[in-house]
């Protein structure tokens, strides 16, 4: 569910949503890690002022995958 959420939010937040790549990795204790790679010009838009937007995205991702275990969302350069 979290992957679909990230794919849904991309076009709303980014100028170049086609450049967004989402990779899924396995973390400690079975946590899912979603690594989001965006165009260099869009990095500030997905992070937001003082990290407010990425913090909100992380909260939504945790809420969306509450039944499937812990989830982390990271922005990769």
C-alpha cells in the first residue's frame, strides 16, 4: 500500500514525476524501506521546508501500512 501511496503523491508534488524512481529494500526487523529518487530540481519539493513534506509522507506511509509492519521512506540523491 505504501508504494501506491508514494506513486500517487509524486505527480502532485513534483515537476517531473516521470523521473521518480521507488525502490523497495528490506531493513532491520523486517521493516520495508522505500528509497525515493527524484530529479535534482525536485529534491527540495519532496523534502519541503524544514522537512515538513517528507515527514508527512512518512507518517502517511506508516499509517497506510500499519498491518504489514514498519515502513521507512528515504529520499536518495
